[in-house]
C-alpha cells in the first residue's frame, strides 16, 4: 500500500478513497480558436454538443472583469461518443482568466480529467487530496455536462479533475437544455444526491422541455467514406481518448505525485537522447499518461511554449489509421514523425499538428498489461518498417482494449 491507512472504495480496501477508471476529457486554450474548430470537428470528427459564450455564464463584477480579459468568449463542448464532452475548446485568454497558466506560462491545457466510479469517490477524494497538501481549485458540479467534480493542481500547475456522472447524449444528439442547469453546484454538495432519472422527472414537473437542448448541425458534411460498412464524413472514427503526454522540468516530483497521490503505476521508462520518459498507467492499458523531460521539446523541434507533448486519440482499426493520415495530410495538416521511444506500447502512431501546434496522436491499438503488471518485452514487440505495410499481423492483444459503444456515426 502507498499510504499508512486504507480506504473502502465500493467495499474494496484501497490505498486512496478513489480509483481512476479512465481518462475522461481535456481542454485546450487556443490562440487560433476559430481555425481549430473545423480541425477538431469537420476533420477529426468531434461533434459540438454545446457552443456558448462565456459571457452568458457570468454576471456582475465577474462578467465585467471577464470582458477586460477575454478577447474571444466562445466555448465549445465537443464529443466523439455519448459523453457530453470529450474535448473542450476555448480561447487562450480563457486560460488567463481562470488561472490555467498562472504557475506555468507554457500551460495551454485547461484541464486533464480522470473518471472515478461514484460521487463518494469525488468528495472523499477531495478530502484526501487536501490532507496530502494538494492545492484544490473548486468542488461541485459542472454545467453543461452535469459531471460532479473536484478540481486541483499537480506540481507543475496543471489543472486536474476527478469526476463522476458525465451527462450522456443519446441517439437524438440533444444535450440538456439550459433550463436544467439549475442543478449545478459551486460547492461540495450534500450527500446523497437525487438520481439522474429523478432530475428528469423534476424538470418535467417544472414544465421544462427536456428536448430543447442544443443539437449539432453537420449537414454541410457529405458522408462518402465507407468505414466498416457505414458511410461517414471521414475515413476513420475516433473511438477513444488517451493517453495524455506532458513535458516537465520536474520529472521526479511529477512521477511521485501521479504514483503516490493519484495511484498510477509506472509501466516502464525509456530514454531518447539521454532524456527520460516515464510511462504511467491506471488500468490494463500500457499507459494512460506520459511524462517526459522538457528538454526533449527542443530536441524534437516541437512547440517551444506548450507543455503538452501530445494527446492520444484511438481510431477503430489499422486501416482507419492509414486512411486518417492520408485524409489529414491531403487537407494540409502537418504529420510529425516522433521516435518510437515516445510511444512505447503503441506500435503504429500518427502525430498531426493542430492549428496551434499541439500534437494529436492517432493510433489504433495499445499494448495490454496483464494482472502481473508487466509490459511486453522489447524483443517481442512488432518491428515497425517504413513505409508502413497495407496490413499487419495480429498481436495477442490486438483489438483487446475497451470497445466503442454505439454506432460509428
């Protein structure tokens, strides 16, 4: 155990009062927000669930102050699945307003979020983090999205979130209407809380039209690509998020925080040009987070003023990965080649720059780690040849990760 005491998490004794289940969502604060929107939506396939102005969410002195800081108030919540949002897009001045870059000016990420299993884990987790001298930012429940959350900072000043209960957007693609946002909380809520079904019944009793929420308009996109038997607007589908990779000057401190405090485990380490790279996992996948020596940022010729190394996005198959690279390159997107030491556990990876210079890591398969916690030995990993072959041999864990739920489009 990593702590002197143990906690009950759903009847299981654990070293901390929460267990991370998955990487949930993230946000970028972007200088070229208007250029980034079509990249993440039309090209990568995220649909807009809510598109709003930050100014509409504020009032009084806070609104007046925000008007002096924010140059573009647009905030977009986008999704690749039934989750209300997976990628949040806002202008870089939003990060200045809420203090995302208060500690590190090269932090262009608004939040990195980790899903836990219950509201108890969020609130008990916040008490645990406070007791371990972690700087808390806020507690409550976000609207839109409906997720109960605890926001806090890692040693580098990145804003992290433990959350539970993300709003699910169904087949009709309508998000919850603004009139239902009264169930948001700015402080720790009392327990227990009413169920989601009870919230819907209450809204109906109040006369709220529960079907009046935002719905994305994608009529400008022609669905001409045959993706596994389904016609889509692009020749691939993003079926999952992660891993999230960060540069840091404090590799030892950051590794200690994510392992001792957050419960990640080190899968393995690598070096490139003498610089350390640490792979961390919270479950059966080889890694869900990467921490790399910030000196690599210059060595690799990556954006010099962003601490985000890359954000992973899994596509549905190897064929889709090949087609995604061709599709994005044909649209003028830059494909960046990174050495394999930067993506151990992922054999074939395509790294594409977004309009602000962040790297999106597209991949189709990640090595799975068994109960004993050992990664595949290096000599048993697939040999990557160039150019990439039209098809590859199956590995023991090919397509063995979590399945995408629901139709592709």
